[in-house]
């Protein structure tokens, strides 16, 4: 079972393919919801040396960044072995 952890937002790398999917309206709506209710759904990340690679939750991450937050809650997963 995955354990929820707190990660520093500054330590994230977002792959270029994922960055192209950003919807600013969705980020603002999520930011408003997070202000009212807190972060309800953790993001998913994997470790890559001293940084973390975002796997899921780009809009949540950017909403928290827009709010000036320094941390995000998430699940640390391992890279899939092929």
C-alpha cells in the first residue's frame, strides 16, 4: 500500500509532454477548491535522483504553486519495470 508523503514543490520535474496539457482555467478552479477545502487528492510521483518526476496530478501541482504553497502531498511510486 502506498503511503502519503509531503514533497517540496520546488523539487519537481514535469515532463514536456505533460506540460503541454496544462489548462489554466482548470488550475484556477482547482486553486479555488484547494483554498476552500484543502488538497483532497494526492499527486503521484517517482524519485529521480534529488528530484521528483510528476506522474499524475499536474493541475493540482500547478494550483498549489499558484497559491504560493511550498509543499504538496503525494504518493511516491516506483518506475515501472519493462
